[in-house]
C-alpha cells in the first residue's frame, strides 16, 4: 500500500501555555482536495503550519512522504504578508522561482516568460509593472496563486484563500484550485464557507482544538458534524467522559 | 572658483576631517541599505532600542580599560545581545509586546550606562559616549568601521533575495528553505549589531541609528522599487555625511548631530515633496479624485 503523503499521529501543538492542537491523528491522501473547517481558534492555521514545517509538534509525530518534503506550497492568511512592500507584481511572482534559483542565479528571459505566463493564468499580465500596494485584495490573492504556479508544489496548503473576496474572484480562484486538483496535487484548504466546502471539497477535516471528524464531506454533512443550521462557532469539542 | 574650494578645502587641509569623512562614508554605504530592510520590517524602534542598549556594555568597557576601542566594542556587543535576548524572553513569556519590552529595556540600559560612566568618568566622557565624536576617530577605529561596512555589503549582496523574501513573506522562506528563515533573521540581527557598534564609535549611542535609518526613511518617498531604495538610501546618507561635516566645520556645530540634522531634514523634505506617498503626492491624488 502506498504511504500517504501526510500522516499525523497523535500530534499536539502549543504556543507557550496555549494549546492549539491536541492529539490530532489523520491522513491526507495523494491527490486529495480537503477543506479544514472549524470555529475561530480551532487550530486550523496551526495544522497547516505544522504540515508546512513552520511549527514543530510538542507531542506526536508528523510524517511526510520523502518525495513530497521539498514540494510544499503554503499560502498564509493575507494579513501575514507585508502588502506595502516595495515590490512590483513581476518581482513578487518571481519569488516563486526561489527554490529553483536560490540566492545568486540570475532570472533569465525564459524565467520572465514563465512568470508572464503565470500572471496570464490569473489575468494579471497587464499589471506586471504595478506595485503590489496598488492591487485590490482579490488581485493580490491572484498574484499569490500565480507565485504558486511557478513554485509548482505537489502539496498546497492554503489558509483562508477566499476570505473577503468577491464572488467573481472566488470563482476564478476555485477554478484554478480544481485545475490543480485534476493534475493530482494534494490540496488542503482552511475555509469558513460551508457552501464552498460542500460544493467543491470532496474531503473535510473538522477541527476544534481536537479532530472532531474527518472523511468525505457528504458523510460529515449526513452525520450533522457539518451543517448549514450550525454556525461555525457552535462546533465545539465534546467534553471528555470522566473515567470511573 | 573659491566657493568650490570651500567644498573641498577642509578635507584637503585636515587629516581629522578626511578620517571623519571616510568613517561617515563607510557607515553610509554599509548601514543605509540595512536601514532600508529595518524600515520595511518595521524594526526602527527595535534598532533604536538596541543602539541605546549598547551603553551599559560600553560603560563597563570604559570602566575597565578607559576609552579603549576593543573593550568598549566587546562590551557594547555583549550588552546588545543580552538586551536582545531579554526582549525576546519578555515578549515570549509575559504579555508585553515587543515595543514595550524594548522600551523598558532601553531606558533601563540608558540609566545603567549613564550611572556607570558617572562613577568614574567626567561629563566629557559621558558626552563622548552618548553623542560620539566622529572628528576624533583614529586609524584603528576607522579600520573597524570600514571592515564592518565591507562585511555588511558582502553579506547583503549574498543574502539579498532571502532578506527581501523574509521581510515580505517569512512563511514562504520558512517552507521552501525548511527553517533557514530563522538563521537569516539571526544574520540580519548580527549585521545590525555590528553596524550599531561601528556607528557608536562615530555618532555615540544616542544617534548611532541616524545614518542608517533617516536616509532609508527619506528614500521611501522617492521610489516604489526595493532595488532602487537601497542605492538611493546609501546616496542620501553619503550626501548627509558630506554636508553635515562641512556644516560642522564652517558653522562650528558638533559633527555627529550636524550629520543627523542634515539626514533628518532630508527625511522631512522628502515626506513633504517626494513623488511617492508624500504630502504633495497625497494632495495630487485628492485633486485628481475631486
């Protein structure tokens, strides 16, 4: 049997005294498209950072398939990125070449062509010389998707990529996501929108500090773990039964 | 012709002015590009706090060995590291935010430093350590300042992309380089310390950051492009150094404050009339919208 690209075994993550994740176990299969859902403070972003290697588990183990370790693309929440940085759209998308070029190698004309192609995919080619500070929230998110194009990762970790975007931009970015899914990439996406989860994400991972449920999205809806009658804030971890 | 000579005569006639100019130029070339990164990372207050934090270490060096370059440099570096470490500790294990932690520590450092110096030194010693004396720079100090400047430029050239990416989106660097972003931060921090130690020799602990940060702030009003900001900040720092030293020579101003005065004025003028994000640019935008 093929090893899943991501395997979590009783993983806990803490920031000082604050426990973000407690005893999380689960797998993410190759080529899966999974939504991570749960209320604020449920540990959704921490789960992505854990898989991305940005935080270390306090307890437990996370195993990544060796061929996947260097092929992770991570998109943090937009608030974690300096939008006022003095970079142009072209300079920003070219950051996606860093794993390939490193510190010294020059960006060649063929790299620039590839960068322009990536910008065309997200309808930003006309704005290649514009400063990123002048882009709208939707355009900036598209730019980050273009950077992911160039990075060409096998595992994509996206933290609320559609937050505060209009319907048209969301639809465009969902289209790109589905395209990547078709190409066999493993996608894990933190989302709050149940409609999007039900419509586009075959698998879900439900978190509230602990893992409340994982598996096919429609099964989680059938079990009422996910429900349109349920506000995200109402999803809480069941209290542990007292022993004895 | 004679007016033009006024621009060069002080540096032709006096060796101390040449040494001062060389030191200020070295500080400008090494420190100003670093200042641009500090400004973009919103680290200017941290830098300011660290520059003040040098004082207790410098004071201990002074108490042990007098106005010895080596002792004061080692003391300053140690003090800056201790204060940096304590700030990280306070931020992580208490509810203090970074700015409050650094403010607490730098005021404490300043208090300790001034008290220590007053135990043994005179007011002249205290003024020398607080405000520096670029005109009194000797060959050995000039060598130290120049070496730090060269090291800074080489390091920035090698790690330029990492520094840019780390400031823009540190998580990207963390993921693609599997944890090297923490040592990129440490290298940056080391460069900052070294430049502060170099600048302290010339500008004192109170104004050590002047030639690093003020030209960087001014440059932000003239360009959107990070690749332009670095050389522009260095050029503004060079002009501030030259003009400040001339001012200090002809108008009998203290040299370090004169350089900072020119650099600060450039920052203010840039904020008023620069083409990017200045008062003038905002008014123009409002007019176009109206």
